[in-house]
């Protein structure tokens, strides 16, 4: 996931979007992306124009030419093929797509698997899908003890969720 469509902008199909990293802002015009949920049908769209519109971006996709068509994209994540993602230099940095499906444990207790990563102003939040429903976990150095990339597992501080 490289961003989220927020809402329509104007009447000609443009949308306001928020990038979740540097990739969306660096994509070449004409690049195809997919818009839609991680676990559902996605729409393949070609990026026609992009403009800075702090705090986000204004995007226009080929074939999305009306406000109603843009409304259909609102609230949807924007995905790019893995080949378009730049390599990460920092070993402590992960793409959101890499975290999805990681098992999450708090001490000896299995909470579930990462189903979503919610960007926040101070830190991201992991939405962990478990037997008892979703659990929101701060993705911070204080909460996360270890990340095992090969084993696709995140270990949390054992007392993090004590009630």
C-alpha cells in the first residue's frame, strides 16, 4: 500500500490522497496502480496527473472523469506492484505490505495476525485480527520487542495488553 484515496476533488474526477511513504509521490505518470481493499476486488488505474496539495496530493487517474467516479474510489487504499517499490536502506524499516499476515504475540499469548496498518500522526497502529476481534497495538519501539522477518512474527512487550 502506497497511499489512501481520501475524497473527490472538483467535478472532473480528481481525488485528494494521502501517501503512506515516498513511493506515491515518486511514481512516473502513466504508471498503473491498483485501488481497492487488500482482500477484495481492486481497480487497475493509470496515474494521469499528480500535484502537491498539502497536506496530501491531488491525483487524477485515466478514465476517472467525473465526481461520481471519483467518489467510488474514496476511502480506498492505493497499491503498487512490488517491483515499483524502492529498496529499503534501513533494516528497521518495513513496507506495510510486508507486515500484513505477521503473527503477533504478547509474551506467550498469540493475539492473531496483522490485518491492517493504520497510519497515525505520531506512530502507526497495527490492527491485529484475533479470535476475540480486532486489537489495536501501537507500532512503537516501546511496544514492539522484536520483529522476526523470516518467521513473519512480531513480539510485543508481555505486559503491553494487561488489563
